[in-house]
C-alpha cells in the first residue's frame, strides 16, 4: 500500500521552491533593512514552555499541540508557536545581557492540530520577528511597519491593519470583571466560550464561532477599562503610525489567541481570497520573559504564515519566483563522450555558473531535446574540436542569441545571459 503524507502536511516540490526562495529572500532583505538578525530554535521543546507561555486556556494549549513523552518520560511538544522558543533561547544563552534592544528574526515550521485550510496546515511555516528590550511605543510601530513592508513587497491587495490595546496586569482585571458581568447571563455561547468565561473571560472574544461573534458584538470595549499608562501608550503608537503614513482601524474586540499579549495587539487582514484572512498578527508581550523565568524585559513581535503569504502574493500577480534552472546545459557532440565535459563543467561551477550535462547516456538528439526541457538558460554543443581549440559557442535559449567565446571568458558570457534574462 502506498504511504502518503499525513493530513495537514504538504511536500514543497522543486518546482515550487523558487516561490519559497522569493518569500524567504524578501523576509531576509526586509528584516535586514530594519537591523534584525536571524535566530534558529529547535523543532521541539519541553511542553511547559508552551503551556506557561501561550496560556493554559489558549486553543493552542488546550486543543492543538502535538505533545508526547520521550524515552526519558519527559513531556515534549513540537514547536506550536515561534515566540516562546525565542524567549527560552534568549534566557538560556543570556542574550539579554547584550546591548538592548535585541532585534531577532526567524523562519520556522510550526505544528498545530487544527482543521487544515488554505495556507494554514497542521505543519505550516512562519516568519516572525521579536524586538526585545524596549517598552517604547516606537518599538510597536517599528514592528508593525516591518510587517507592512513585507506585505507591500508582495503587493498583497485588500489589506487592512486592525489595532487594539489589551491592557496590562494592572488594568485588565477591571475589564475582566466588566466582561464577566456581560457574559454571565448570556445564553447561546458555544461550549468553549462557556468554559473560557470562568477561567479566562478575555479568551471568549477570540472565539471564531459566528454565533458567538454575533452575541459578542455588544460586549464592553476593553479600551474603556485600560489604565492611563496603557491609554497613553496606545495613543502614542497610533500617533507614530500616523506619522509613518500607516493606515489602521481600531478594533476593541481583537485580542489575539495567546495569553501573553499586553497593551498593543494587531492583525493585518486581507480579503484578496474572497473571505477575510489573517496575513500577519502580533503584539506586545511585556510579561512573557519574566513568566518564563527571566527578568522583567518588555518585548513586541509578530508571526506571518509563509504558505498564506505565498498564496496572497501569487494572487496579487507580484510573485517573482527565484529561478533555480541551470545557467547552461553542456551537450556532448556526436562521437564525444559526455564525461569529457566534466572538467569544463567543474571549472564553470567554480566561477559561479550552474551547469548540467547528460548523466543518462542519451544520444545527441535526446540530449538536445532534454536540454530544451530542462529550463537551462543557455546551451553549448561541445565536441573534440571545441575541447582542443578552447573555443565554444553559447546559445541563449530564451532569445536565440549566439556568441562564440574562449574558455577563459565563457563564464562571463553565461553570466551576462543570465543577468539579461533576470532583468
């Protein structure tokens, strides 16, 4: 019986990698321009990291984590989100002892047992940033601006930025009481909401059930309960976004799905696929580092799903997939063994040219046919005469242009054809 990939996972095939390289290269360019450096964390962590970080009542912890006991009877969880592992790495490696703020970026697989949907699989991939050490509203705006630049680079249409403040430990209890007073007499909420309203009423606002969303439209606004310090912070975030020309709307019911958020929370949404979909989400998490055993260090960040980003960029028509085809295909002329092309192929590769030649024992005609199908940018037919004289003809398979060159300048000519086809 044929073994297939588990539901909610997907192979990324060679023909798709050019698009993935586009997303990854764009992310590295944008984060680099904002001064962020890449960090990589393990694919699995101790379960406690996520249960303490994301919150015991979050959907991630209660429903979605891939958790198992290892051979040492330790509870292990596949990476369920990107922020908590970065914080753990920060503390374990004493990175917070360096000059602050730290600007960290990552690309990572994430595992959640949820219903697979377009751009959101059980194993999906996230790119994200964490700006650690600044409590200033300008840090929130910086992270939001970075996310906005990623979206702009992909020309993603129909994007709106939703913004809210979820308060802090000082003022959130007041809102929780007001929300509980609102929720207690309500009928018709789903089972999850009925459970959440006793343990963590704020989580009720994050319910995706349409019936619950309708009922919650008249819920009290958290912005009416936040303390003066949180209110001033939120006002300054909006002022800086206005200064940067970043459009947004305030949504007092947007709380995000993780318990560690404080003050600013935000989401970029797009209706480019018909239904409104989250492109990116994040916010401030000033208490998480202390919660995970470190000092009280403020931080803000976001996560963006790579699969969904690719779908939206593709839909926008702005996809610029990185070409992974060979720069040149060397064809052995009739009567010439393909292995005699190996020294030339190796020499060109050392000069930064990607080269293919026949490894299947094909006839000359079959080599020519395969070269055309391979996607190679150029072709050169090489026989004993060319090998002896050191003179080679290179044909640009895109334009049909042909040029004769010596071995010493062959790589230069091939690169010029490559650059002209990329422009």
